[in-house]
C-alpha cells in the first residue's frame, strides 16, 4: 500500500494537510498473493475504511484527524464539545468534509487540472526548498537561543530531527503540499470564473447593513461600543448620534499612587455590609485622586495658562503629554453613554461646553488627563466612500465565489458512487 497526499479541501485553506492511504490501480493488479492479501487485511484492521468515493477509500485515521481539527475549532469558538449532540455533529461534519475532499480530487483529475509542465514543477520544488530552509533556520535559531553553549552543528542536527518527526526530513512533503494547493486553486478558478458582483448589489448590501446597524445601535451605545471593541472600527455601518472627538494631554503621576488607585478602582468590596464598604472605597479613591492631582497641579496650571494665551493644544500636547512620542496616537470618541471609559472621564468630557475648549483635569488609572473638545462626530450611516465600496465588493465577491464553489461540489457529489461503511 502506498501513501499519497490528498488535495486540500476548501475548508482546510488554513494550510492544514491530511494524508490518506489508497491502493493504486497498479498495486491492486499485482497484490494477488496470499501474503499480500494477509498484509492488506491486517492493515485494514488497524485502519478500517469508513467510506468510499468511486472506490477511493476514506480511512478511520483520516476521520479521527479531521474530527480533532474541527473539535479544536469548536472549542476555540466556545462551544460545549462535551455535549453528545455537538460531538455527533462534529463527526458528521468531518465525514462530509472528507467526502468532499475526495470529490474535488476526482473532479480535478477529470479536468486534467493536476497536470504540470516541467517548468511549473521546478518552480514548485524551488518554493518548497525555500520554505524548508526557512523552517530549518527557525528551528536552529530556537535551539541555539535555548542553549547558548550549543554548537551550531548540534543545533542543526536537532532542527533536522524535529522536522523529520513531522514528516519534513526533506522538502518532498512540502513540494507535494504545494502541488495540491495549486491543483485546488485551479479547481476553484474553474468553478468561479463567471462569478461577479454588480455595483447595484454592493449598494443594496450597504443599505441593508446600514438599516440593520441602525436598528441595533441607534439607541444602544453600549452594544455599539462592544461591537467596535470586538471587531474594530469597521464593525458598524451606523454611528449613534452624540459622539464627540477629543485630543488629550496625559500627565504621568506617581507610579505607586497610580498602582494603589488601580487596585481600589478595579477591586470589589467583600465586606458583609457592601453598601458601607463601597462608600468607604469611593471615599478612598477620591482622596487618592486628589493627592495625585495635587502632585501635578503646577503643570496643569502651566498648561491652562498657555492655552488661555492662545498657544495651540497640539503644541501643548507635544510639550507636555506623556503620549507625545506615540506614533500611533489617536484621540478619543466619547459619548455620554460610553462604557469603556471611567465615569469621571466621560462626565468630564461631556462637561466641556464648546468645541475648541479644554476640560478640567481628570484623574484616571494611568495618569491625569486634560481633554480638548476637537469636534462632533457625525452620527448616522457611515459614508459610502470608494474604499468602503471596494471592501464591500471584495467581501460580496468572496461570498459569491465560496457559494458557487460549494454548490459545484454538491452537484459533483451526484456524479459519484459514495458508500458509507459501518
């Protein structure tokens, strides 16, 4: 029985490769002796066949590997994988994926998409060797970093041994993987060649997203901010009304006092009389904030004086802010219902009456802030810019291509004899 690499399935585009064992036509013709038949039976007992697609076997070891892979994905997504229903679903999904894998292999062969020119093979071999060399250097560097006394030749031997354990004693396996990737890419291209998305579809989707997000977020700032925190600034197509944009100066303060403040602010009272305990905690927090502000009051006074004398806040930021050297500096978008800032911070920001004015100093867990009311943030649908259109078009095109490819696989499934065993 000889081993060969299986072509990547769509769902395994992450780069995870599974190998399967199959009997070639040539070996089937030659394995006619009693000894060969016995060996075949023994191997089948060790790794029984779970299904076939046009005679192409799917082995238990493959099903176990695929099941483990999907199980890990479910666990990382927070599913309860101890539930029997979920476990059965995972096994069914793994089997379906393996069947689809065989289907795509057979279809690629029928379409002659697995044929390569000598030049193409040489290029793939070159890429495989480059990847192998890169991995080898990484392993070698890791071993040398772990043990400074280790000689380079010994680190190289350890690196080779480690790579061999994973099947990469040479670049041959990488070469096969790259071939399989390319065949799969060709099959995808064959399926999605006529897939397109119109400008009208993009605009309709934009309007649909706006409507959905408006319904979700217009009157629910906490939910909006949770979405932004989880998925980034592009998570919503609608911005609730009432946001202000602030630049800031952050003054460093006594580290020991800031540490005490953080402990007080982020610890929960455990006394039996929780109300009294919370009141005492709030009192201690305020006393500590007053001390921290007092320590930097002279600097605060300087900043306020210079601002009144018409020195720009931007120049004051450069001169005084502890964040002045931050090349990734951005200001703060604050709403009266914001949930990710301290209440004092939000109240101080919203107390500034006019654009172009600065706030009273406010003490937070990481220093003392002076906020500059830069502008109001326009609420409502986000602007339908060229960049947004391009990103949305790419998203819709990818969805359409995946749907087309998936439908083609299901269509091909009707062309082949699929048998489930046991």
